[in-house]
C-alpha cells in the first residue's frame, strides 16, 4: 500500500512540475481570449501571445498588482493607475479590477483607434500579418516584437484558438467570471454566434423560430442565417449598380460603397459643383450629403458621398477614440459615412464642439 501511495505521489509531482507557467496561463485565459475574439474581432492567438509576452505569463508586477496583462499605458484613461518603469522611469499604466477587464480593454484599445483599423481588414486566422501589423502601428517599441509574438503562437499552437467558439469552453470558467457566448434558448428564440470566414468580422444574431403546419404536423424551422457585411469601414467596396437601380448618378468612373453609402474619390480637376453636375445632383444637395456649407475644390483623393450618409455605423463599430489634435468631427463622420448632425445629437455635442485627444465619439446608439 505504501508503495502504491508513493507511485501516486510521484505521478502527481510529475504532473505539477510538467505544466509550465506559460501553459497554465494559456489554460486559464484562453476562454477569455476566444470570447473577446467573438466580441471584437481580435484573433485569440494574438491576444494570448500578447498577454504571455507583456505580462510575463501573468507574473509581472503590472499583472499581479494591477491586472494589466497587455502593458497598456494611461493615455486617455480615467480609471485607477499604477506607476512602472518602462521606456521612461515611473510611467503611468492602467489598472483594472479584474483580468477580464484587462482583456476587454485590450480588445477595445485595438478596435476603436484609427491607427489599428487596418488590422481588421486582415483574415482572423492570419496571425503573422496581425503580429507585423501591431509592430507597424506602434503597439510596442521592441523591433523584434512581431517575431516574438509569432514564435510564442507557434511554440504553443495558439492558432488553434482562432478556430474555436466561446461555446467550446462551456464547462470552463475563466478568471473573473463565467464564460459567455453559450447558445441560449428561451421562448422560442435561438441565440446564434457566427464568425465570418473572410474578414475578422464577428456578429451575434437572434433568430426566431418559424412555426407552420404541413400535412397536419407542426414543423419548427430556423431560417437560414445570412452572413453580415463586414463592419470594418476603412476598406470600401466597389459599387454594384444591380443592387439598387433607382440610383441616378454617373457610373463613368469607379463608385465605391462605405456603410451602405455610395461615394467617389475626387480628382485634380473636380469641384463639388462639377461632381454634382456629373451625377445629376443639385450642388446644395451634394454639399449637404458631405456636411459642407459651400463649394470648394476638394483635394485629390477626397471622399465625396453621392447620397445622404447614415445616422449611425453598422453594428460592431460603435465608437471612435480621438488620437490627433487635428481630428475634426466632420473628418470622423466622413471616415465612417455617418451624418454629422446625428453624431452631434447622439453625443450631446453643441455646434463648434472641439475634440481633444482621448475623447470618445459614439457612432451608434448604445
């Protein structure tokens, strides 16, 4: 019997010491990374690799004392803070109430800052492009940052999490709370979560069950879920005139669509008056579409909308965080194809409101 206990104890010790701190970190926070991937579109492999690298697999002072697993500095932060030496001595870093809060803020930090917007045009499974993109956007000053992330992802096979769903962790409970994202059924409503296969666009839909009678039997059916359009607005799509035959503007030059609104890029010889005439529009009408008061000569490459912009952005891109001193509200509204009057009303901005770096501009109703 003593020998049996000794063998069991030896096996337990082997198991304990064979699990590395890195593996423990992955096991503990992989559910949070996948959940954030479905909420924001940031690949779970990238999130986990950054967490491992930035927090020293959860053992850094920032991680232990401030739940900050991604080394995000204060910037426009209005919550608790902590001082830590980094590029400079005693720099300000964000502090969170839980690790889950850190994971959510990391997703939002990437999702709602313009300098990271191009990342969301990448495939969610292309972790190498994401790693190099983060370095290009200036997430870290380390010249080997992308290489380190890729090495971590490949060493621990983190890319497998990019193909998982929150429901795959139904039995797991991450640090900070239970996993969300399980399919729920109540009162004939089915909650479906689906990741689009192309761009890193994620959406959650509720689909009502249809009840109908067929030859005396009651049949329950769930309608087919049609893939949503990408929510990333930085890369417009070519306009397809077959979609809406009532549009009356000229197709003699390429027309694009952003947030469902057709537009063109101006050229050297364009004015708003000439663009209006070419597309069978009144000048005042075209100026109103673009939140302008008077005609001018737009710089080459300027986005000029040919229809009224939308009141809000598509679901999944609900705010913009101001980074530069020279960002104007009109610039932001042109970028996302939303009406300036609607955004001013949504945010409670008065005429002439001046934006400052760190301000949050809501782009759709919360």
